[in-house]
C-alpha cells in the first residue's frame, strides 16, 4: 500500500506503477497471495530456532525424510540427455596430487 501510495517516491508517486501492476495482476509465483502465510510461517521458524534442541530434531527429521538424491546419477543423466556423451572411467587426481606422467 505504501509503494502504491507513493510513500517511497513522493516526488514521483506513479514511479512504481508498473511494479504494482505486475505484482497485483501478473504475479506468476503468487508472492502476494502467500505473503501473509509466509510471514506467519517465518515467525514460527524464528521461535523454533530459539530452542536448539527442538531445532536440531526438526533438522534431523528434515534430512532423514529428504529422500534419495545422487549427484552422480543426475550429472550422468544430464550428460547423456543434454550433451549426448557417455561417462568415462578416466580418474582425475585430487588437487593435492600431481598429475600422472603416463
């Protein structure tokens, strides 16, 4: 409401007209529709974070329930489907080892 009323641009009250129009009429991600719920949820997060024991329990549950994710699988699938290449067995030495002299 303050932006729309020109509070932040008193010399040019219509300065943010396009921004307001975009947010109110073309909000693809529903930022405004969910904003109050987001603020309420963030307030609960802040309260939980103040209790380290409860916060740690929530973090562990979240990690345990996150499901299987493999960056190796994801990268190889991307390489095949997007780049059209297959993986190689060539091993790259760690940065602290000098390259082999083969």
